[in-house]
C-alpha cells in the first residue's frame, strides 16, 4: 500500500510542517555524519586489531571447538590437552587464517572487487600448492 498525501497531512498538524520535515530529512548533516562515522569506526577497529598482539579467538570457544573435532574423529579415545599445546595450536590456526585472508584480499583486489568469494579461496589455495596445510 503506497502512502498518499492525505496520510502525510494527517501525521503533521499543518502542511507546512510536513514539507519542512521532508526537506530536513534529506538535507540533514547527521545522516552524512553517521555514514562517515561507520567508516571511521571500521578503520579504527582495523588499526586497533593490527596493533594488538593478543589472540583474536577466545580461548574457551577454541578449546571447545578442538574437543568437538577430536570427538568426531575418534570418540573412543579421551584426549587430554596441555594448555600450552592448545595455546600453540590456536596461535598457528590464527596465523594461518590471517595470512589466508590477506591473500584472499589481494586476489579480490586483483579482480577489482572488494568482497572476497569462494573462487578467490580456491585460487589462493591452488597458488600455494602442496605447501598449504589444507592441500596435504
């Protein structure tokens, strides 16, 4: 159902108010400011995470994921993990993922796109060859 002029007039007390409200909505600098704030906030988050040296994935959720994968592979064996071993595995996993996404971003930019696609991942893994962990 499309809105007609009558419905717009009912919401405002005078026709002049409805016109000024419409006019303000399109020329409002706050809308432009919100859009630029989103971009600035995203850039600030990128800079923040580039400066940090801590792990990005929370430890407990990573530990649960590892245990779930091991239970699916071999449910009869109850694995016990050393905390330093889990920490090293998480460090390696995050390092692999970060470098993979860096390469994916380069592949997407090469095709003049911003968004990464599955084809980019296939290309990056193919370029890496047998040295890639997933291709072994």
